[in-house]
């Protein structure tokens, strides 16, 4: 699984950071920053899906491997 963040779409609600701080951070302007560039560790898949499902702008996309 990979997580993709469209930083241009992000409006800074920070739900992703609140739900998945191991995967997301917030920059100095309140915009989301993705912390994982490669495959998401298997123990964090549900957390990634939860963050994507709770993004009001749909700025987070999940792609499944294989």
C-alpha cells in the first residue's frame, strides 16, 4: 500500500495528522506533510485508510500493491 497526498488540495484541517501521526505531519503553514514515501508498513494500513476516509478535500489517495 502507498499513500499519496495532493498538497495543493489540502486545506489544513489536519485530520490526517490527528488520526495517523506516524504517517502525516503538519508544516509551518498548517498543511499536511506525508512522512512515508515508500510502502506503508503493514501495521499502519488501517490508519492510512482512516486518514484518507476522513480528509474533507479527498487530498489523500491510497493505492494497493499487487
